[in-house]
C-alpha cells in the first residue's frame, strides 16, 4: 500500500461528507445557530461573572480618580 493512497474509498468519503452536510444543514436550519452563537452563549456567563466581580471596584476607582482630578483643577 502506497503512502499516497487515500485511507477511505471515494464512496466512503462521499458518504461521510454527505452525513456531515446533512447534520450541518439540520443543526443550522432547526436551531439557526452558528459557531459564533455557540461561542457567545459559552462566554456570556464567564463575562457576567467577571463583570460582577470586577466592574464595581473598577468604576469606583475610576470615579475616585476623576473626582480627585477635578478637585485639584479648581
């Protein structure tokens, strides 16, 4: 057997391609979800958690710095 010989026959490769195309069509047409949608859904809870943990102190620190800057400017 040569190294350049494909591992799958043409008919097996075509059957696999057809099955994946069918799955892709079914998933996208029924759920109308793209990879971007899935990634957004996965990242949203992580982003919310990070914002809950960090945003209040970040905003407080920035507001305090701005108050000090404005106070010194008067």
